[in-house]
C-alpha cells in the first residue's frame, strides 16, 4: 500500500472502517445507531484482528460526542480504555469538547491536510482508523488520504440520516479486495486507488 501525503512510514494505511445500512446511512436523522444494535451481531465482523493494526483513531465531533454520551465515558472514564486503549484519538472540531479522564484526545480543526502529518506521526507506523463520519471520510478522500474502505453492510435501511460517504467516487478508484459473510453482515473491503 502506498503511503498517504506526509506519511512517516510506507506501512501506515488510513482505513475508513464502518457499519452501514443497505442504502448507505451511518446513523439515523437523530444520529442514533439503534438500527445497528437491532441487528443480530452474534457473528458480526471480528474487530480484534483489525484493532491490532491500529495506532490512532480519527473522528468527527458528532461521532466523538455520540460515543461519549452513549457509553457515559465522561462519568465512567475507565471504560475509555476498553474501546480506545492508550491510542491517541484525533477529533476534528471547532469546539472544545469534554475529555474522559486519562484519555489521549487531541482536538484539531481546519483542513485535513494540515492535521495529517501529526496524525501519521502519532500512529507510529501502525494504521489509522478513520472512524467517521462520512463527511470527514470524504475530506480525507478529497486529498487522496484513504487507502482502504471496509464496510460492514447490515440488513437494514433508513429513509434518511448521516450518509456513508457524501461524495462521488467512481468505480475506477475502488478495487474490491474481499467480500465476506459475517452472520447478518456482508463485509466488503475496497482498496482505494490514488
């Protein structure tokens, strides 16, 4: 895999890994993931192997705030380690947001290209998990800074909500690497051409 702009290591990849509805929504109109939690996840994609690759997380403020609220992480900061471990988390926002005690959260604003060198350096040769949302993933794609897209497609549809990727991305940019059945999910992995 080729290293993105400003990479400190040719081995570092930026991976947009997310769950989506059949019709391409990440969350409903209230930013809820109730649709996802309703899916039988007994054989959901195994995240353990993926997490071994990850050196840093990148999120938009809506995703970050949802996780804080849903898991009550400010009041129960010990739970942060269960999800993120000691890995740094970069949050794109123009506001000051709460940070769970002991969490390594770094707020950034402005163009993705400006923050990318610090994100890659923090990954220390491991991969970057671009958690979401879709607009942030689109901003990374705009500057050719996404190497892989991993979609766990759930058997659900929503009439509206937060789009998976609010961009036009032609098939010439994506190569299907794998398609795997994981219980009720179809996990699709695409390599992104620069």
